[in-house]
C-alpha cells in the first residue's frame, strides 16, 4: 500500500518536531529556562539517563550494519 503525499509530509513534520523537542530536552535545556511542561522539564532536569537515546541511536545503527555484514558473510560462505 502506497502512502499519500500528505502522509509523507506528516512523517517529515513529526520527525522535525521530535528532533526539535528532543534537542531542547537533551542539549539546550542546560542553557535555556524550563518550559513548564512536565515531560520536557523532567527530561531536562535528569542527570543520568538524559543522553541515553542520543547514544542508543548510533549504537543501534552500528549493530544493524554489523549484523547485516555478518549475515552476508554467512550467506556467501
């Protein structure tokens, strides 16, 4: 089933919104004031798990690439 053009724009808009909110919560909250929104302020004040998602993204990408390369070696051996 093909996605319509408007759903593609929705995915892009959602991705940009998530990127901006996550950037504030993890990176810019140290220099900007709190927003008053409970979820963003809770992440902004966290000192331990704040950067977990940022570190999990490249780790997951690395795992997927290594897993794919290993599967290619297995198939071609």
